[in-house]
C-alpha cells in the first residue's frame, strides 16, 4: 500500500511539470505586457523596464520557466504583478474560501445524492422514484450560472431565506483566522455567532454548486443499488426476515458505494473548477475569482499558481479516493 | 434520531445567534455600498493607478492639492496651503498646519520631504512619470519646504492631485520597513496610514472593506468631517445581484448598472437614480490610421457620419450621456464643446464618402471590446454593427479582456476597438491630449490611433510646458480640432456615471475622475 501511494506521489511530479509547461506557454502566447498593464497607461518605458529587470521578466522564456519550476519546488509560487504580493500568500487567502465552499457543496451533494438515490432505488417505480429521476436529470442539465440565478431569485429575492454578497454577516466580525475557513475557525474559537452566520451565508452558493454533483451521485447510487439489490445475498437476507431498511442500508448500500466514491472524487474536482461561476454570482471571494482577475490582467504567475494548486488538490483527492477503495471493499488490493 | 434532533436544535440556535448578532448596530449611521470590483491593494503608490484601488485610497488618504470640481477644475489647496515658484524648477510649498495622520503623526514639512524623497527613488511610484525631474528637497521651517526639480514642470501641482500622490505617514512606513522593503510597500498593501476622512477598520480583499469616520479629520477641501459613522463597501461583481440587493434593502447604494436595470430601478418605489455630470468617462472607437482600411481618411469620416449618436444616447444610455466633443471632455480645460457637432449622424454623407474611398465595395472588420469595462458596451457594439452595415462594412464583434485589447492596439492593425477612457484626473487634460494624439509617450495601447502629426507633435510638449491655463487651453483646442479634421477616432459619448440608491440617501456625489464622494452622504 505504501509503495502504491509513493508511486502515485512520484507520478505527480511529471504531471505537474507537464501542466505548468502548458499553462506557462499558453500564458506567454497571449499578447500583452503584464508589467505595463499593472503600471497603467502612465508608465514610462524606463519604469516598465526597471520593474521587468527587477522581476527578471526579460530573461528568455525557458530560463524563466526553469526558474519557476525551481522556486515551485521550494513552495514559492512567484509574485503577483497585479496585487504586488507573493502568489502563495494570495492563494492561501482565497483558496480556503473556495475549499470551504466546495467542501460544503460536496457534503450536500454526497448526503443528498446518496439519500435520494437510495430512496429512489428502494422504492423503484414508486412516486419518489418518479420524482427523483427527472429532478436528477434537471440537476445535471442546468448550468451553474443559471442555477445560481434561480437560487438568488427564489431563496434570496422572493423568500428572503438566504443572504448573499459576502461570507459572513455585515455586522459580524470574521472569526480569528486559523484555517481561513470561517465555519471551521468559528468552531475552533467557539464563536457561535460567526458560525451561524458563516453557515447561513454558505448555503446559497453551496446549493448552487452542489446541484449537479448531487444529481449525478443520486443517479449513480440508484443504478448501483438496483444492481446490488438483485444479488442473491440480498434475496437471502430478505428471506431471513431482515427488514428492508437494514437490507438497503447495511447489506446493499455499502457494496454499491465503490463507484459512488469514484464519482464523488471526480465531482470534487468539478466543484473546485466550476466554483468560479458561483463565486461571481454569490460574490464569494474565492480562488476562482482571484484566477479570473489574474487572467484579465495577464498576471501569469498567479494563473500558474492557481493551476498548480488545483492540479495538486485534484490529484490528492483522486489518491484519497483510490486508497479509500481498500477500506470500502476488502476485496480490493493494491499489488 | 436523537442525535439528529440535537443537531437541528444546535443549528437553529447558531443561526439565531447569527441573526441577533447582525442586529447589534447601536446608533451608528452605517452606509452599505456595493461595487463591482475591489482594488487589488490599498497601497496608493503602486495600486492607485487602477480605478478600484483609487476609490479605496481616496477614502483613506489625502493629496497635497485637490481640484475644484464645482467650478473650473482648477487646482486648490489640499495638504498644502500655498506654493510659489518663478521658474517651475524651484518650488516653495507651505504645509497645512493642524493635520495629523491616522497614527497621530503630525503632518509637517518633514513628513512631506519623506514622501517626496520616497517617490523619487521608488521605481513603482507613478509620480516618477512627471517627476523624472525630481531633484532635491530642503526643509525651510516646520511647515515650509523647498523643492528643487531638475527641469521645469509647470503642471507639477496638477499632477500632485492624483490618488497615487497620496501622502503616507512616515512613522508608519519606518515602523514597518524591512531590509528588503525599506518603504514598507508590502505592509501598505493591506494597511493604511493616511490623513483621509475615513480610517480602515477591516479589509477582506474581494469581499468587503469597512471604514469608519476619522474624528480628527481636518475637513478636506470642503472643510467638513463625514456625516456617516461607518461605510461598508461590498464587492459584488454581478450587476444583477447588486440590483437585487438594492431592491431588498441590503445595500444603500450602487453603480455600474446596465441601462435596462436603471430603467427598471427608476420605476421602483423607495429607490432613486441619479446621474452625475462632469466626469471624464469617454467612449470612443479606436483604429490604427496607419493600416488599411483606416489609412483612408474618407473611410474614417464615413464611419464618423454613419453612427447615430443621438440614438445611442437616448436608447442605450437613457439620456445619461452626451455627445463627446473631444479628448478634453466637456467641462475640462481646453475642451471644445462645439466639436461635439463636428460629426453628426448623416447616412447619405457617410455613403457618399465610402463610395469615394478606396473601399467602395465595403470591407469586413473586427470590433473588439471588454464587456467589463462598461455595462452597456454590448449594446454599443450591436448598434455600431448595425450602423456600419448601412455603409457596407461588416463588423465582427469580439469580446476580449482589456489587457489583450490594449496589447493589440499597441501592436497596431487590430481592426476597431471600443474603448472607455476615463482619464486620470480632471486637471490633466494635458494627458488626455498627449496620450491620445501624440507619439512621444508610450501609452501601452491606450493611444490606439498610431497617429503622428507634425503640428501636434510640436504643440503637445509646448502645451505641457505652458503654465498659463488660457494659453494651454488654446493649444489643446487646436490639437483637438486637428484630430477631428483627420477623424483620428470616433468620439461617441461622454458618460454621466449613474448611481441607484435608497431614497433616504442624500448628498452623495460622483466626482471626476469617477470617484464616489461619501463624506457628505447622509441617511435621512
């Protein structure tokens, strides 16, 4: 197992190198001068040249790329020409907001998807099944921006149930920063007012992001569960008089979970990637908006930093998913 | 089941606590405003060149001089009370007494010397553009400083009123300086140390900035302290969301809305919409006049005549705009209001000019624009596409980000670019003129025409070196007329920034260059 994990970690290196090379090349194909953009139309040629020299942007591209890889290996993701801050410090600030949002979305998607899928399978062709199936199709088909606007219109504008435009109440101070995730930090510091407000504020964007993965998980759960419920050992359990709830939850669901875990891992990557739209609509100050701003200002190093962090998270999540197979299904062995 | 119930009760309690927490406002007068984007930093030296950042900087900092936007945009005292010079090289400036920074450091000649010396050595300082001539400074007494420039800069005071020439507390900089960062540039990214009307309470970039009234504020140009206790500035990128928040009463004020939204809001009870004159937001069409098909004067003139400006103003901008008269916009030094009528909609004339041009059969061209630059640009592009189809020009609309657009404009031969140009300050018509019409300064794509003209090339530096405002204005007019004769651009509209607000908000103003003035706002 350890050898398997080490091998997977080793493969992260060439993947990261390939990914950074592609993003680096693409970033430099786009016409524009990030330093001139940052300094504005007033900048003199001398001022632009001075800063380019100071930030070593006049070196040949391969040298710049090698230098970037070298500093990346040390955990330094470079410097943002636009925000004038180290990219790592910017990413630390914005990533945790996205991580919090994506994690809450994933929790909603997992719990909602598995419950709905299980009910739908257990009551096949029942009223609930007939309701869940089109609903999941609807959830999968709706683009994030459209779902976001619908949620805003219904839950914010019409019903007034959710707040928007920030991560915490207007007149509530954010909790003391420990992780950067308001919910976790509020819990750790025992700041219940901030906790309630943070949960209240994350519901809207999290629902918006969760709808699509929820629908996918629900459909996958339903189809897997239906397959497992046809197995002989389920028939045996029923014949022995085990209640249907126990049959579904204890005997069938666990065996149906393996593909769902895979789907969930993939969906987590989707959530991180598609958070940009939700962040814009719900004014959530996450890394998606940070990357978007960086792209608008041709600020290459934050774009690279964003890509590196996202790729790492995606690979890490996939690794965790693969490793979790062993615990979910004892028959799985990594040899 | 029990665990589930306990969880529900805890969650309900926590949510209730958050709601009660939100009600704890006391008697404070709090104004909540929303804007589409935040500044990237609070450091006036490095970031104030961007509109988002300069909006924040102007709340927290003051400049040495200001402009009188009520009258003629002339320079008026700010943190300086007076200045004298005979040759525009040696300046004696008098520092305002009784002003303190937010960290209680007194404002005096020593603090001024520190700021000027700092600007002169920092490569990031935009002030260097003008003060390439920065020389030496000498303290004459506690409130008087002598500045010796390397060359004459007649417009020095005009330049000093920009947000990036904001004055910073020397104590704060010294306290937070490091060996690698001797002027605490990094610290200034997230903190402030100004003399402005508000003090920074908290700033979560991209989310919200909270400032509170500076009780010891010296009063600024209008000699008054703010009337609100706190200002919460939310960053809400989506215009539709800002509109919803305004309707729900979650925010008091917002801007940057599209015409459709403004039209809806005008009809709503409890909400008022106000447009503000006198700002320098100009919409224009850029093209490279050295590359075909725009190297043909008749093509450029035909396009100028083919556009129905009145229709754009009435239908798209709902009347909150007027025909742009030239680079110094109406109300600014050197503006020629009569040039607004130089090109008016005349389709027959446009057709005739096209038929006489080298491109009588028409041509196909790209029109690029950044949709985030102006809420109504999409409509502008569609209307322009429709107008130009009448003179056999097929326009392909392309959305790009501004940095790409300026880079392409800098390279040249890019088709057409729809640009919103807001200038940098009201007293700097000089820059508006020389950036757009002269070739001796790099503009990184903001001067899209690539036009070089002998007369203009001589007049621009002359104007810049002329301290006499009347003579300078005359030179600007001459340059602008020349540009119109040669149809160097299409001058479309001068926009009035529109803000929608709750109807209990009074005394809000938007002043050049598109800055929100909050310090006289009241909530009735």
